């Protein structure tokens, strides 16, 4: 699993989708993830999470669901 103390965003990739897990600290500290299709600027999912681990787990679940759905539509 990626390091929760990393200052840089964490990128997860699965199939044609990517998830970036980022840490927001300006007013309150929280983690969030953004899911996009590879090569697209469209945001498919954007979710705020209480912890890095929660953001990683949730984004992995979404990536898996998107890939299963894409495989069914082929």
C-alpha cells in the first residue's frame, strides 16, 4: 500500500481509469480522491474521506466497479 505520509498525490491505475488520492490541508485536513478515464479531463467521481486508508480503499473499489462494467460492455 502507498505511504500515507507522502506529500505527493498517490495515483492508482486500473484499466482505462485512474484515481488520484490527495491530501487537503488549507482549512481542515482531509483526504479525497478523483477518478477519471485515462486521457479525459471529465471527473467521474470525487469523494472526501476522513483518512488516507479510507480514500485508497474507496477509490480502489470504484476503479474495480468501473472496470467490471467496462468489460461487460465490450
